[in-house]
C-alpha cells in the first residue's frame, strides 16, 4: 500500500510539474494549440470568393467559400491542409479557370484577380504578400489569362473607419482607383479622375469613379470592402466640330500675318464716293461724276461739253485730210519702180 501511495504521489508531482512547465513557456496547453492554428487570412476574389487561413509558417489551415461560386470551387479542391499559401492560391486560380470563370470579361478586359489581406491579420514574413502576388502573376502567365493582379494589404484600409479598436474594413480611395485602372488597362499617368464618391448603393458600399484617358470616358464602381469591380463601362469623349477649329478676335490669323483689307464683308462700296458705305443710288460713272447719273450726257469726247461730237475724232481735227497719202510719190512718176 505504501508503495502504491508513493507511486501515485510521484505521478501527481510530475503532472503538476508539467503544468508549471507549460505555463512557464508562455501559457496553457490550450494557448499553445491556438498558436499552431491560423494567425491570419487572405481572400482570393475573381467571381468566386475564397477565404484562405494560414498559420505562422504561412501554411494553410483551412479554406472557405465566401460565396456560392467559391463554395463550389472549394468542394472540388479537398487537398489543401498543410500546403503553403502560394501553392494553394495558384492551384485555386487554375481551378477557377477550369470552371470557366475567366471566360466572361469586364468592360472588354479579363477580370482582375484580387488578393486581399483580411483586416487584423498577421503576416508570416514581410515578403508574404509580395511572394503570393508574384506567384499569382506566374500562374496567370502560365494559363495565358491576361488578368491583372491587385493586392490589398493592411496599408490599403482607410484608418478613418476604425472603430472601438477594430480595424477598418473599407479600402482607401487610392486603392479603389488603382483597382479600376488595372481593370480598364489604363496607366495611372494617363488617367484623369473627373469624379469620385464613396456611397452606399442599395446597402452596398462602393466607390463611384469617373475618369478619362486617351479620349475615352470611364465609369466604374468598385466595392469598398472586397475591391471587386461591380460596374464598368466606357465611351469615347464627344467633341463638337467647333472645338477643333481655331479662331482669333479682331479678324487676326493664327499665323500672325496681317489680314488688313480682307474679311470686310460689310464694306462693298466700290462706287465713286468710296466712303465705306455702298451708294446703291449713286451709279454716276458719267463725265461729271456729280452723284447723279447723266443718262442723256454721253459726251466722252474731247470737249466734254455735254454733247457728243461724233464728227470730232481728234480735238475737232482728225488729220485724216492731211494724212500725206496725196504725197506718197506714186503720182510723181518717180516711184522708182521703172528704174
């Protein structure tokens, strides 16, 4: 009996020592188990939305479909526990492609792939999201999808919406603009945002964005929580014919040359007065030029006395009578033709 009691006491002492040891290493056994579980999560969004949980080593501890399409993809992908996050994400992209979700386009372009870090998540390493994004780009290239990759990190949430110590769930305007430009295939340097608004459209928080680039107007709505593009359309900028023509005040020309004497369409005065006003009633081009047309005075002769001297060819003496023809030498018999 004594031996059994001593043995029982020894076992009890060992058990207590084990508890103390675990507590001294940082907590209870329950806490130790929680440390080996997920420390964060990322959401993969195309049209299927899939939440991927990971541990401190970056290994997947669980995946969940966040919408019906996501649930269907997860059901067809059972082997994921213990794989690294990048491998699982790449394989899910391939599964989504196989299911045909990349066939549909948004505004003429392939759908974005959004990789979103869940607010409040810890990172296994500083390069965790960068490595995942780079791996996703490689998967997209291998599958020849042509989709853009957008990463939403903890720096992309608007701090203005933090509440009661809880991190904000809304992305920033800058990130929403980046998502819209990526989907449209437009470079940030080429875009000019005309209007931007954060609103709840039928209960859905969205950024309503309007921007122009390369003579095209874009109208995009981006979900303020998930970063998904939920509306996208574009059209060419309408221009009037007048906007393409140049004009200058004062009748000047764009070349800088003087246009004096040209373009005075209201000055049609070519009459005798030439005073800048057309004298329609002054048609006097007659000899007196007195402002009254002398229809009966057709004297343009040398005397200009109001009477036309039809018989006076040259100041009254035409000289025809003294033309010298009578003294041509033909009558003298000395024309020289006989010699």
